[in-house]
């Protein structure tokens, strides 16, 4: 497992666009998001699979596979719920 490269992130363009619409998080660097000035979400690649590490509980990172469109939609919904104010 390695951190996602620019080429890996290109595969996630639609997911990144959806995450950018969540008002409570901010993309500091492509594919790296913050919530309340704290690292919140970033991506990894493992072979053909993509994963997001995200602090849904506000404390610890948990890893979520985001290779398919359904997995990506699930992540966006979970992120929106986690940062809802």
C-alpha cells in the first residue's frame, strides 16, 4: 500500500469533485482534505484498488475502499454525515 500519486488521483476525479462540494472540509493539496484545520482524508493505492483514510469519528483514521462508484458514493455520504454541523 502506498500513498496515491497524481495518476492515481486522476482515477478519482469524480470522487474528488463530490468531496469538494462538502462545505465543512477543505482540500489543502490535491487529494488531501482537512476538517477544522486538522488532517481529515487522504488516499492510498494498492494494485488496482484505491482506498481513503478518513477520520469519520474525528479521532482515528479508518480505511475505506473507494475503487467502485458505489464505494465512492458511500464514502461521500459518510463524510457528509461525519462533518455535519
